[in-house]
C-alpha cells in the first residue's frame, strides 16, 4: 500500500494584472498566494509520506521577468529530495511559453517528461509506470493521448496529461475524449489544464485535480490537490486536500422574502459569516450578488452607491478584517405583481421585455460588438481570449440589467405621475 499526490496548474507567480483597480484589494496577499499554496503542497507530501508527486502541467505561468520564480519552485521541490520522494511532471501550455524554463536545470529527483514524444518512467521500488508528454509549444492542438504508450503489463499504469479533454470552456489544447483515455488501459489518468476539480470517469479514474490556488472570482471554492491511496489490490481512494491560502467565493443572496433594507443587510451578514467560517481561517475574497424579485428593488437601485458602501461595512463587521469584497452586484428585479397592477400600456411593457430578452440572448451568443471584440481578440495571446469573453459577457450583462431596471422604473414613475 502506498500514497501519491496528483496536483496541477500551480501557475507560480501569476502576474494577475489589474488588481489595483479593485477597491481595497489585498494585492500582495493575492499575488503571493500561489507560492504559499506550493509550500502547503510540499508540506502535505512530507507529512503524508507519499511515494511520489505528480504535477500535470502549468507549474509556471508563462515567461518570468527573472529567475526568481524558477528558483523558488526548485527550492520547494528540493525539500522532497531528502525524503526520497520523486516528482514527475509535464510542461503545460504556460510552461512551454517560458524561455527561461528551458534553461533551468531541475534536481535529479525530478523527472520532466519530454515534449518530442510520450515517454514512460517507472517508480523505483514500486510496480508503477507513469506515462507522460510535455507541451512543445504554447498551443498544442493535436490529440496527444492517442500516441501515449500502451499499459505495461503487471504494473500500475498512470497517465499524466495536460489537456482540455472534452471541455468547451477552456482553450482547446491537446483535446481528447474519455474513450481515447480508456483505450490505453491505464489505472489512473492525472489530468491538468482545467482549473475546476472534476472526475470524468471512475473506472478507470480519470480526474482533473483543479488548480492549487484560485486566482480570481471565476476560480471560486476550495482549491488544492488529490491525495490518492493505493491498496494491496490496486484499488484507489482519492481524497481532496485544500491547499489554498486565499478563498474566492460568490455570495449570492436571494432577497425576495426580505421586507426591509435592514433584513437585506442581515442576510448579507449571515451569508458572509458562513462563508468566512467555511474558509477556515483563510482570507476570503467574495463577490456579493443580490438577486430576486422584491419591492425593495427601486430603493436599492435609486441609492446604489450608498447601499454598496453599506454592504462593504457589513462585510467588515462579519469578517473582522478577513473578508475582502471584490465586487457588488445589485441584480434584483421588480415584483411582477406590482408591475401587472400598473396601468402601463401592455404592448409597451411586453415590447420592452421582448427587447431585453433578445439583447441578452445576443450577448450570450456573442453577437453584440462581435466585430470589435474579434479584432481585439486577435491581438491577445490564447490564454487571455477566454478571459476576454468572460469579462465581456459579465460587463455587458451588468449594463443590460442596469438599463432594464432604469427603463422599467422610468415607465412606472411616469404611470404613477
């Protein structure tokens, strides 16, 4: 019986540009989080006395300005050398983008799989064969999995692969199907590139461990690695171990049942207090979103800057300095019964609803500002294109909701007058 760690997507020293735009952002804590998460990974490997560590790509984050990033990584993994814990890793798309990576020598207990073709490494003193291939370039579009070696008979076979697999939400790097992986007859596939932890198959185990540390609100929830225990019958048990030092969370609060602003603020307090407790002492970075149809909608919209500051004040009280509010979205709507009771021309109201429905659908489909966004996307590296699409969608949807709220309020006010 033995244990090993499956980790991926460390993104050491990710630059995280633009943090200064956010009010009160703990910039240094966020930028240093990946380093501290890596230290936690090494601590876990030593504490659990694992037999080896797997890193499924993107241990770096593209080109560095100097060698300090690489030296920190080597210093940390060198802590495993004295404990005789080997490290097996592959270069992902971000690692392949670094010029310095290719010239930095790794310690002798670290096995970096080649980029020219898939290779196999056997773990000393264990009947384990690990198969892997690094990215040769930043954008590998072909299916690498099909050329991986066949399973070695009599050994526990593990595949190490940086891939989008079947995901449509990530850059299409080294795409493959679950059947492609199953055909290799491996016992475990340790995948990287997709930052959300997920299991694609239980027999055999085909798993994304997710990234080690969330870097922004789209990477919310606990982040860390998988601790895999292998029994004498080669049955595997996987256990998620959180390693993040800063937790990103969305605080989505339905205020439709709230009868006053005070009740809304109480709900915010309770939600943030719960998330703070769940973060278990980590700094909490949260986006507060108020939703639901409520009679308080127009009160919230009319004094939006004031209520946003009230919410930030509530977060300070709930967090005792351990909560940073990244953004606040007041996404409530009017109570439908209130609208129906008004003597607004039905045709005008229905036309407005239809218009905004069409606008939202076009936004989701990517038709609004399509030419302008496509022109901008051409100038960006591949890893930023998906970020652009997400930011564009979030920004447009927020502006659409604001416009709809203002127009509806204007119609209601005129009718009342």
